[in-house]
C-alpha cells in the first residue's frame, strides 16, 4: 500500500463514540444547557473515580489552576514556584493573581521538578514569601509529591498539583498505600484539563479536586462571578430575607471578584460519558506504552524512552522519547518533517516557559540547564487510545528510517514490526 494512503497519525487525538454523542444530544435536548444537573452529576462521578473528596468542574485546566491558586490565597507579590518545563498555563495562572513566578529547573531525563530543583528555586526566592508550589506531572509521570509537599510546608506554601497530564495515575506513598492522582493527599488541590488531546475530554474543560471543603466552596464561588445563591452563605441578611424570614426569591450575592469559568451541561454530559470509558482509555494507553517500550530499544542509543519512575503506575498522556539529534546528523525539525512525510505527527512538549518571550521580558535570561537539555532532545510520538498496535510499529519503523537506522525502502508491513 502506498504510504500516502495510510491515515495521518497525529501525536494525540480524542476518542468519541456513539455513546458520547448520544449523551451530548440528550443534554442538548434537556431543559438546561448550563448550570443544570449534568454539572454536579459529573463532579460527583469524577470525584469518586479519582478518590477525591470534592471536584469542581470548570471550563479549562487553566481556569482550574487559577481558581486553585486564588483558593489558597496566593497574593500579589508572593512567589509561585513553577517547573521550567510545562505548558505556559501553569505559570500564567499565578501571574493572573499578580504573583511572581520563580522557575524551578527540572531533571533533564524526565522533565520533572525534583526536591533538589525545588530547593534551588526556594533559595533563589531569597526573603520573598512563597505562596504556592506547582509540581507538574509531566507526560503522566508523577513528581515526588510527598517530598515537595514537605519543602512547601516548611516555607508556609500551598502545593497545587498540575495534574493535567496525569489523570488515572497512581503512586505508592511512604506508607505503601497506592494514592490516586486527584486525591490531593499531598496538595491543597489537583487540577486537570479535559482538552481533546488529554486522557479524556469535555471539548474544553477542567476540574479541580481537593480534600478541603472550604477550598471547594471557594472555587464554586469563583467559578461563577463570585456569586452565591445559597441562603445559608448570605452575608447581608437584611437584604437577603423578607420580614417573615423567607429568602427573597430574586436575591443573590457577589462576595468576591470571581469569573465566568462555568462548564456547560453538554460538556459535562460528554465528560460523564467519557468517564465511563476512562478505564478502557487507560488500559489502551498502557498497552500502547508497553509496545513502544518493547520496540524502541532497537533504536538505542539514538532514541531513548523516558525512564520509568519507581513506585508509580502512571496513565501516560504523552509518549515522549529523547533523541540524540546531533548524533543522528539531523535537526529535530528535519526529523519531524521527515516523519510528517510518512504520515506521522509529532510534537515538542515544551519550550521551557522561561524561554517564552513574555517571561524572558519579565524575568531576563533564564538559567535552566536541566530544562534546556530535556527540551533539546524530547519528541512526543503518536499516542492516543484509538491507535492500533500496527500504528506503533509504523511509528517505530518510520523513526528508524528517518534516523537512518534502516534501509530507506523498509516496508512498514513486517508483522512484529521491527527487525531493524
Ligand atoms: C501541563 C498543563 N497545564 C495546564 C494546561 C491547561 O489546560 P487547558 O488547555 O484545559 O486550559 C495544559 C493543557 O494543555 C497542560 O498540558
């Protein structure tokens, strides 16, 4: 079969089935497009799925991070420590509140914040008050939460987990217990994105989970303009209640400066339907990762998968390899273009945030050798639940061809893939 006839493999893609479509259609035909029953129903189901006490759904992962940082009272002029490798939203959420961002470098092998890089960042803060630390579970591998939490507590800072890549992951805690990402055992809150390339989707959407009922209540307030309609939370009782003590039917109160971060009922219906498929998505992601893990050693040492982290059972969002482009005699762009020519999409996650023009202007020239090293060699390969095993083989063979590790006419049809 000519290669051009093969479907293009993007690096990530949503999986939508007829049940998802029916769930959204049902919500669209219902009385509520927004602020209806699909919202709390989804929150309850999501909280149960990730072992959280409370879940607050909103319209993006960025909104979840912003609400979480607002919820822990991050103040203008305080510091938020953010790993240098993440999506820009992790840092931006702190900037929205006027906090100063101090970037922690990352482990060059994994892209994760470590206790040592966090300690370095703490030292770089000098006398400034640290309000929040935001570990990012990059690609789905889990940052060392208990240790990060201990450092943050010692400085009076709240931990907010950026769990946008890590839905479905588990790690073993010091007591040997398996802890689900989202349980927020070592953080004030965990924040998820339900963008289409993520492990499950609402179209656009986000969720904050927490064990703290006050933080959950505050996030609910922030999500909808800072307005409450709950009579037992009203502050102005003279305005809120009639002479006979009954609540005035029109009355609501704006108590803090909030936002419109509400998620629609049809997005929550999609979320709920996807949640029912989450175990299957995770299982498939693990199978695909295991297949890449098994096949990629044939491309060593030019290509190396990320190292596994002990004590973790991740549900990877991205499958990232590190490539020695210099040894291959090719730039990363040449490799990406070559793969695109074979119908294989790839992406780079991420240019270190302090290297973005906005943060460079704000903070000057960064010093983040671990982040630079990770960034220079990383490449995200196609990885989404609707991929076939043969798609993984095709990617590995394509990569081998582009890197000059196999004859240019190697066929992608070899059954076990990859006798290179
Ligand atoms: C690590 C990380 N943090 C935050 C976000 C922001 O999520 P959203 O795009 O839903 O606002 C993303 C999504 O791309 C992400 O990957």
